[in-house]
C-alpha cells in the first residue's frame, strides 16, 4: 500500500464503505446528513454538566431507520463528535452476548468498548491515570462518593481513597481498577489495606446483590469519568431491534431498560450519562402492533403479581411509548446529496488507487434506495472496472429485512459472575 497518508486514509475509507461497516475515515469522508439528530445530540452534550449538578440525566435520543439507511454510520459520526467534545464514548451493539435486558452484560460491553479522548488503551486504566487529587473535578467526585445520601456501596469510596494511596502496591491498585470495570474484588485485601492506613472504621463493607452492584458501577464510573476531567459518558446503543426476537418477558425487560437508558424513568437517573439508541423503522409496526407487544407485554408482567414486576411493567410501557412516539426517523438522501456523495466518492476512489474512475451511467440516483445501497453499488462497479477494464458490469441487489421471530438461543449467553460472593459493602 502507498505510504502517503492521504492515500492510506482514502483506502481505509473505501474498504469501510465497500463492506458497509463505517470507520473513522469513512465518517470523515461522508460526514453526517441527519441535521436534526446532530442538533439534538449537541444539545444533549451541552446539558450533561448542569444535569449532573442537579443529580439528573439528560434525556436520550432514539433514532430509527431501515436496513442500510445509515444508522451505524450515524452512531460512528456521533462517537467522533462526542470524543471531540471531551466525552468518553461507549458503542454497545445488542447481541446474544450483550442482551439489552441484562445490565451486567451491557456494563461489561460498555467498559470494553469505551474510548477515551486522545487515549488508545483500556478505558478504566486511562481514566484512573487522569485522576488528579488536587483538581476540582476530583474533589467533586470524592465528595459525591463519600456523601451519606449517595446510593453506592461503601466499597466504592473505600477503593477510591485507597487508589490515591497505593503508590507502593500496584497489584492492589490494578485489582481496584478491574473492580471498577466489572471484576470481583477480594474484599479481604481491601479490609487489610484499610487497617494499614487506619481507615477501617470509616467504611462498613457489607454484602450487596450483584444487580445492585452493577447499577452502582454505572453510577460510579460515570462520576469517575467526570472526576478525571472529562465531560461525561456517552452511550451509543445499536441494533435494538434484536429485542424483537427475545421471549415475551425478556422483551418487556428490554423495553424497561431502554426507557432507563434514555433517562425517562423518574427516580432512576444516571447523572453524567447520555444515550443515543438506534432501532429499525418498522419495529413499532412489526413488533409492538402486529406481534402484539403493546397489548401483551405489560399484561404478562403484571400477571406475575409482585411489586417488582408491577414496577417493571410501568417501565416497559414507557419504553414502548418511546419507540412508538419519539423515535426520529432518519431522512432519506436527497437528489442533491446523492450527486454530492457520488462526486465525493469518485474523487476518493481516484486518490486511493491513482486512476480516473469512469462515470457510472446515471449514477443510479434513485432516492427510494438506501444510501448504503448506492455507495456499495458505486464501489463495486469502480472496483471491477479498475481490475477488469472494458468488462461489462451489472449489479443485482436483494433487499434484506430483519426478522422478529422469537429465538430463545439469544437468551442462552453465559451468566456473569456473582460479585456478591465477595461481599462488597452497601453502607459507609
């Protein structure tokens, strides 16, 4: 490959566009053609600081689009925008390994995928390295973690305090950072260290349920991010439509989690976090209406008869209402946009391979097709004509539609380890 940076970047962009998987170079080339979403997202970012001060969460955004309409490209664009605004960003793709109804697995995926502005390593260690005990953001973090009304277990302020003082114990410092990232923590090591620094009386380390610990990790890491000087934590959740293939109860739990992630559950806010989620544009019709979730999910959850499921039913209803009424449908490309994109990609292909790509008849600018369909067709034709000059090229396409048939194998991913066996605490 040519070592010229512009050529390398052009080829990376072409590879991404050819495969339909957006990357930084492809996003830089195509930009964003969804001005309403971009404007709303910028408002979200601008509001995170004030919302955190008010112990609240900025309401998130749900976008909807058909297969190939550019949802993943849009999320990639929003990721780079958020990074440029000094936010830590996590891209979470809903899958068998990361089901939306399981907060512990979503947390793991969020931590593993998190990107730190100007960073290149694992997020939690990089964030921890950015903690400055003499800074105002760190002072705010320490005050929050140690406040009597803060709803996190004593293990969090205890490990934060110890992390300050562990210059001579790098092994325990690493164990603490791994605990913040989701691993179990040998609580005996923490108790021993607290005794050594005469702080054991300050923290009462008691057992806490694994699910509660997951929720507290979200709260703590969001504040940790801000304590290290970043503006907040952005969640970008892709392929929410996979929820349609879960069993009825798990679909209900997923709708409830969607509402929570988007900050729409009163009393269950995540200060410091703001979210954009993406779903297919036919989900409301195909799953909530035709499949009957709007009628059956809430009733099924209420039939369980417990207070927990009654609360879950109300949250699931809120999630379904967001999908039905609040999703922003991605706008299709205009004629002008298609012409501009065609000319832009023609120039990128020329730079990538040092040739003059021939014109494609009519440039195939039908606006009824998804942008990805246009882009991949242009890429394929130029690739083939470059490799086989003079050959006649024709492209045949078949539309792919998601299926919403139940697939219980999607609910068979391995369980997360139970942190409560280590006995992290629930009180200061």
